[in-house]
């Protein structure tokens, strides 16, 4: 994979999870995924979801996972030329911390949002610009604490058509959504 640093796509967390899962396999330790996930949580809040390798609804700090089956659209991901500091976003006094908790059924119905998006947009104008540009074509959202912006499309052709219009000073890519990680698919082959 080729993910940007500070993009909010979980590149480092997925690397950590892959190392734990791969070493468990190579060393034949046969630790259950739940135990690996508990170890991974010490490395990062989103490491457990990558260890399990399946789309999930996460609660707690990321350790309480409920597997879900989501649509698998095509995504156009924009990479603004900034690296977002998660610490900076979380320490901003304007970060909303009193939003109501939502349940998975509410989220799947389209309820909910990213409280970090307005803060990151204020700190990094490039994020706001990318949200506005991509928002012309589909509902644009920010990944985690940022900086990447994404939108879902029904077909690869639709995502590629918008990608071809991407301003030359920006980078991005088109990717297929997947409920199961490539790592877990590969391990199932063994």
C-alpha cells in the first residue's frame, strides 16, 4: 500500500497489525485474534480493527468491535499537501466533545459526522478546499482527524471520471471498498 503520512487512513496502525498477525503465523504461536488485538491496542486505538481484518463498528477507544457488512463502493481519496497532527486537533479548545453517542443503526442510516472535520479545516485550509472541490461531485468527508478527503461512487468509472478532473497540484487515488482485509484473505488461503 502507498498511504500518505498524517492522512488519517490508518497506514501505521495497519502496518503494526500486519506485523503482529504475520509473526503470530510465522512463529506458529497460535494466539487468538482477541489476544493479538489486546496487544495491538497498546500500539494504537485502531490497531485492533486491522488485526481482526473486517469492517467493524468500534466503541470504547477502538477495542470493542462489532463486525458489520457494509456496501463496497469505489472511493476517490484526495491527499491534501498537509500532515495533520492528531494531538493538535484533539487539544483544540473548539473541538466538540459533547456530541451524543450514536448507535450503529443510526450511523448506517446516515446519522453522525466527524467532529474533527471543522477543526482540521480551520487549521489546514487545504482540507477545506479539498472538501469543497470533491463536494461538487459527491458527499465529501474527511478521514479520522485528517488530512485525506474521500467520497464514495457506485462504479470505478464514476470515481475515475472525477479523478481525471483533479487539479494538477493535488494528489489522490481511486480504491475499491472492502469489508475484509487483504491480509485476512491471504491468511485464509493457507
